[in-house]
């Protein structure tokens, strides 16, 4: 989703700064402008790590009028909110019937749903 990001340009002694008007208190920095996009995405992921609701982007035309943002430049940045959005998504997968029975049996013994077990197993495998 495209979010307006306010860029404060650095110099040889200071990093370039990025302010996120839609994410109160969120900011990022990078030594080069080329590094700024990955720093912006990383800051957004850290900001929403706890699963907070992701707001809709503000209109850039409204932000430009704000006197709080002077001396820098605006950038519309495509923040990949799917990387930190914990909203459940329905998917369709196929598994052997005996595996489904094993999953269900194990999940029931742990007081989990099938979906919770599969999600936990996937996260565990990804982290390994």
C-alpha cells in the first residue's frame, strides 16, 4: 500500500531520515538514499510487530499543507503490509488423509485448531 513518507535529507555527517506521518512515532534512517527503501520497510515491520491495526494512508495533498514538514521532500512508498498484517487469510491446501488425521489428533491433544497447528508448524520450520 502506498504511504506518504517525509524525507529529511542528510549530509556527509548525518543520515537521511524518514518520517511516517501515518505511524505515530515511527521513523527510519539510512546513510544513502538507495538504502532508504529497505530501512523504511524494516521500520514499518518493527512498528507493527505487535499486530496493531494498520491505518489507511493519509492523502499526500493534505500532508503537504502541514507546516510541520518543511525543508525535505515527500515520497510515496509501497509498504508491504502483508509482512506484518496478522489478519487471517483463508487458503485451500491438499494433504494426504492420514496426515490430516494426525494433525487433528495432535492439535486436539494440545487444545489447538487445525489451522493454529499448521500455522505454528510453518512458523517453526521457517525459523529453523
